[in-house]
């Protein structure tokens, strides 16, 4: 559905991939100077759409031109929405039953369109002209096609050609919001279960961008993406843990402060930086472990953590508390030493 956010089914409505792509684009190209609210996670596990009344962006020349083109091929304009969790991300739905189109806007990525259709046999089709996103791996049930820079008429013809005579589920104005939010969650969960964003995806995006980046810049971007990804997984796992282990009334509500996650998959250096973020490691310890493990490409995260944990005195080692399976297979540990 989307193809260009930090990032971000119809195809996740392309959204997941556009959103993931946009995030990577922002991080690689603009870094900390990107004109976005850094307090908002540009690739949340869950998103919510709030209806936006009379947004200014739809009245701008380029957006009006795209709307006119969509109407000319049979689509009708519908409601506008903002993605609450993603700073500056807004969209507008268009319908030409049984097909749906989504016009997106983002302060960095600009405007792009996804054409989407879900078939009754479980396949999600998306055709997009987003500037980035084709490098991202997608789920087996998704059929995504990137036609960067193509007009909406070409997108529509491609979608119809790929669908053939398949039976399509109709999305309406009333069902669009739930469809979009559910599709995003579904795609993000699939992506997480695969281990999240891969180095190969980040590298492809960097190589396909017009500026040229050094190997060091690409590796560092990937590691920072993985560190932030781990913090999302941390929050998601703690929500699941709380639901399964409600806080007793006689206990304080800061019991989660000493808990952290050990996922089944991730990047070694990104994981070490996460351990520093949650105060399991001091900056000095994290630096030493990062140097030791930065060339370890095949080490499993549980194995890595076991080695780190067992390097501490027995009285200072973290102890396992639980297992959760969302957003990925995760072990939850509790720190037994004081925070630094």
C-alpha cells in the first residue's frame, strides 16, 4: 500500500513498505537533520488513522492534479486521514469498486499513490509509484509492484492486468480505516517475525539512492535502525507480558523498569546498543562488547546474550522471567544489578 516511510495490508496497503522505505531514506539521506518529529517512531508496530477535516495539503497544485487524474479513471475522492504515530504522514482514500487508491503525503517523501486490491483467496495486491520501497522483502501473500514515477493511469492498468479475473473484496468508506490499520499490523508482525529490517534491504536502498554512501555509513545506519527496532519490540513485548501477568494491586507499577528482552533474531551490535539503552550495560561495557562482536555475523542473539550475561558475577546476572511470541519470539529477563 505504501512504500516510503521509518518507517511503514490491500498491501500493508503498500504502507508498511513505503513507511519502512521512507524511514530508511530519512535516516540515510537526512539523518538527525530530517524535518520530522524525532519523538515519534516512524515505524510503529501499530498505527491509528484519525480523520482529518479540510487538510491544506489536498488543495495544493500537485495533489489536486493527482486527484483529477484519479477521478478521470473512475475513482471518487473520500475522507482524509492522518497517521497518528507518524509525524507528517497523511493520506486520502479513493474508491472505484472493487479497487481502492490511496494518495499519501509526507514532508520529506512528497506525494505518491498506491492502487490496492485484496482477492477473496487471500492475496493482497498493491501497485505503487512511491519513490522507494521495492527493496523491502514482502510476505508470501503479498503481490507488490513498484512503478516509480509512473502516472495513476499506468498504475491502474497494471493492477487490473495483474489481477486478471480474480474475485476482489470490496473496501468501502466505512471499512477503509479498519482495513488499513489491520493490514499495517499484519504486515509489521510478519516483518518482525522474519527478524525485522535486514542489512540487505538497507544496503539495496542505499545503493539505489542517487547520493553515494560509504560502507561504513550503510552499516551504521543499519545498526541504528536495529537499535530503534528493538525498542519497539521491547514496548510490544512488555504490553503482552502485562496482559499475561497483570500487576497485583499491592505492587508498584515500576516493576517493568528492570525488565528487558532477548529476541530470537536481530543484529548483534544493535542488540548491544539496546542493552546500553535499557541500562543493562554501561556505555563502557557496551563499547567493549560492540568491538568484540561487531564482526560476528552469524551469532544468535540468545547465544550472544548468554555469553554477555555469564561474563558477570553470578549475583549480578539477569534472570529469565517469561517467554512471549509478539512481536517476535522473545525471552524476557530481569536485571538483578542496579541501573547505571
